C-alpha cells in the first residue's frame, strides 16, 4: 500500500512542479497568484510524500545500528497451525509437515518459523529443501543462513550478498582456505659449549699481593680458649698447693 501511495504522491508533486514552471513561462503577468496556489499544493504534496517515505528512509538510516536489536530474533507466535505442525513433526510425518509449513509461509511470509521447520524436515537435494532454503536465507539468523547457503550450493545457487553485514562476514569466512602448518626447516645441531680460560690479567677489583711469609705460613684465626667454671679452678689450686709445700720441705 505504501508503494502505491509513494508513486501517486510523487507523481502528483512532479506534475505540480511542471505546472509552476509552465505557468511562469506562459503567463508571466498573472504568475504570482497562480504560482502561490501551486506552491500551497506542492507543500501539501511534499508533506504527504514525507509521510509515506519516512519509514523507508528511517529504516535505511538506522538499520546498521538497530538491525541487530530489532531484526536479529523473532518471537514465535502461538497459533493452531504451528502447534499442529509441531505435533506432526514429533510423530515423524515429514510430508504433512512440509505441506503445512508451505501454507503457514504463505499466510505469514514475514515470520521465519514455518520456513525453518520446513527446511529442517526436507530431504537433502529435494525441491522443498531448495525453496525453504531460499526463504530461510532472507532472515538474519547467522546459523540458519549458513545452513541455507550450504543447501543452495548443492543446488547450484549462490544467494549472496546477504543484506545483513554480520551474516555476510560469516559466509565469507567459510570460503577462506585453511592454512596448513608450514614445513619444519631442518637445522644442524648446536655446537657444544666450551669453557673459556680465565685471563689472570683481568681483575674485577684491586687485591693485595700476598707476601712469601703469608704464603708459607698462612694466618689462621686464633682459637678462643675454653671457658672454665670458676669452681673448678678453685678446686685445682686447693689440690696443687699441698704438693708444692711438700716439695719445698
């Protein structure tokens, strides 16, 4: 409906602009009053064109920002036909599921649930897989779009590019070739580490040259005398004193 209104209002606005131009050329004397009326009609048509074109322009401008928030997921609406489709799916009636999904897709083409169910229940290489894969690829689910892309490649169809940049990047990543590990370059074994001889002329700090005496008789630290108990010294002197007296006598 909006497309029809855009065509009608856009054509009317263009017609009025041409009338203003023609009136200005053919009737320059009375052009002021007539052009004022045409101007009012053009303003009204311009407002109507802005109304019908605002959803399209706004969606194109805000899609890179809000696309992942508003078009990334869909709420599964509860209706009897979808419940019946899931009931047949649980019982393995694939042909009935495919037919009912086709009817649900025609009834609600803006919802992906019926197309996803039909795609999951279709046989690989069949006609149903082809038509359901084309419909599933229209939506913004990266996982489903990758599966649909693989199915369409089996049928010789390349549906790219995808309008969602995230899905398009995921599809391009599938085409990248896996880089193999590079061949190992053989290297000769490392030579053994040899100990280096120290140069005695190199000194890290100044040292005193040892004399011949210190070399022949190195000084040792004096040994500390063992401490004796004062009681023992007293006893020893007591025992030694009588013997010394006997010798003197």
